[in-house]
């Protein structure tokens, strides 16, 4: 039999009904991944029994430890699933509709029709639903925009609009807002082992929770996030988790390091920071092995969340200001945005309204430019709207 290939592997993710219990209705997703090292380990422990000589006695099984890491590409669609596992179920809202102006549709070039909307703020590439018109109701992709007009691909028909409030353009854009939840969902994963001729086995891992996420923003590498995962059990099976073949698979809408922007203390910070390392940890309690559970964990309980990181920067006047904030123990704020270049609309945003920097004066390592690495911690003190952390994923998917 030929060797299993990593390139032929497949990773499936679903959310459990309760810890280590399959959902009543399966809703699994085939998710893209760079690596996935989560696996079970059960130590063979050595007994200390003395019995008639020096010959070793048979080992005995220890507890089952399921743990490892997943490196995941950061994107606009699939990343929602990982954020839910890390932070809990988000609050989702659709962006507000806008009204067509009291004006007429226009016949544009290249088979496009212009629809008048003053100061609409919409971008090309997003989908909208038009209602209340005589000729243009339906779902469209915005092809082009001006300040007061959107263009859709449609056969031109003369029509004047009356600005009645019933002729609307509804963006199919959704804001998924994640915050720090009191409890986290448990997950299951299925890893497929396949060689060029056949599937060898399916590895189903149950009772899984995300312990932490680490992400490095900046540089010219691939923008990925690494998740540390802990779980209850792993079972090797001949059949897949979803035998009906009803798995979901979302298109990969990749985000990139060059799209990252940083806002510090309410103002854009450019030309200074090279990379930012961020870690969000749930501090799961993994020492939860219970009697009668076959050596498996009985739960994985969340601790107090930790939010920390490091700003790596060229030591210029802006970096000196950051260092002075640290020395003076001043409260600051940080917001990272990754804006999709194709639409200039969809984005991932990580906001921490209360941050303290650790004092770390930069060294002089040689004749070249001086660089600074400044640690930070986010927390919740008295901010009126955000308790430590808010993550917003803006995309075109309403429900998962």
C-alpha cells in the first residue's frame, strides 16, 4: 500500500451539541489549512512493581491527551469558524439599505446601468439587492461606482425614481462582531488520511476547544493564524463523519499582510511598525480527567482571557512616543484592520480599546538602524462599549 499524502488530506470542522457530543444535525465544513498537528497521545507508563527478579513488568496505559496546533490562512469566509471557536458565537447584523434618488437610471458604457444614490458609500465588487423598482429588482454585483451613482450589469430600460423610500438598495454585507464570551463552543475535527489510490482512514477528534490564537501581522509572508487546540478523544474510522456527503465548503477569500493597517491611540500609525505579534488565550484547564470516562478529559473549562503581544518597530520619533507611553504607564488603544483590496469594503478588524505597553528601551546592536520591540497587554477597565477585545469580520455571508 502506498504512503498517505499530506496534499490529499482533508480537514472537516463542526460544532458539537455539547462537550464531546455530536450535533443532532451535522453542519460540517471542509476548511483550508496549512498544517494540522492535533493528535491523541496515550503514554505507556512503567510500573514500579517488584516481583521475582529484574525483568520489567508490563506497562499500563495513562490518560489520553489530545492536543496540537492548526495553522490556518486568514480569510474573509472560513476564518469565521475559527473565531467562533476562539471567542464564541458572534452578533451578526446586515448593513443598512440606501434609497435611490429622485432621478433617472442612466445608460452607461459596456452594458452597465447607472442608478442614482447620493453619497452612498458603497464599493464595486459587493453584492446588493434592489427592490421597489419597475425594471431593476433583483440581486446584482456593483461593477463601478461614482460618489453619487452605482453601476450594475443589466439591459438599460428607461425609468425615473421618486425617492419614496420604497426603492432601495440593500447591501449583502454582514458585520459579524465577536467579543469575549463566558463560555465557548466545543468542536470536532475530522482528518482524512489518503494515498493516491484510496482513503486509508478517517481520524475523528471530539471534545475540542481552542486554547489560544497567535497571529503575526506584517512582512511579506502569508498571513496565517496559529491555533493551539486541546480535546477529549480521537477515534480512527473507516467511514467519514458525514456519510451523506452534505459538507459545506466556502471559497477561500484570502487576506494579506500588505493590507494591514494599524491605528494607535485613535490615529493611524504608518512608516514605523514592521510587524505586530498578537496572542489571545483562553487559558483552558486541561487537568480535567474524571473517573469512569476511560482516561478522557471530562471538560475543558475557560479561564480568564489573556490578550498580549509585541509591537516591532523602527526606532524613530513615533516609536519613541510609544516608549514614552510605556514609561509613563499611559492607557492607550490599538486597532488592526485588514481591508480586502478587491472590494475595499470587506475586512477583518481587531480592536483593543484599553492597552498598556511594557517598558523596553531598545538596544543598539550595531551600526545599522535601531529597532524596538515593545510588549503590550490589553484588558478591560472602564471602556463603555468593549470589554477588552472586539473582533469584526465584514463579509458577504449571512449565516453559517
